[in-house]
C-alpha cells in the first residue's frame, strides 16, 4: 500500500466511460487521495485524476467530509 504521493508521476489515462460513484472523504483519506485511488482502482497513481475530476487544485483541500465524485473505469 502506498505511503506517499508521487507528485511528478502522473500516469496517462483514457477518457472514462461516464460512470461515476459518489462518496464522502473519510478521515482515513484526508489529504491522501492516493489511498482513495488505491481503494477505487487498485493503483495509487490515479490520485490526481480524482482531484482534477472534482476541481480540487491542492491535496490539502482533500479534507474529511468533502463530497466527491469518483469516475469509474476511466483508465480501462
């Protein structure tokens, strides 16, 4: 399981298929979109896609209680 965010390693993706999942950031994932990416996709490298998809520009804005949308199957 990842324990840090690689800021310069953005993995390229293909357009997602339009399906999304709505969730609330829990305390376990506060400031850690990489961990949520790992849970959602099995890969931590897609943390930045979650932020961009939700219009979040800074990892420190990824706080507990925040309602977010997670694109599903966007890299397949």
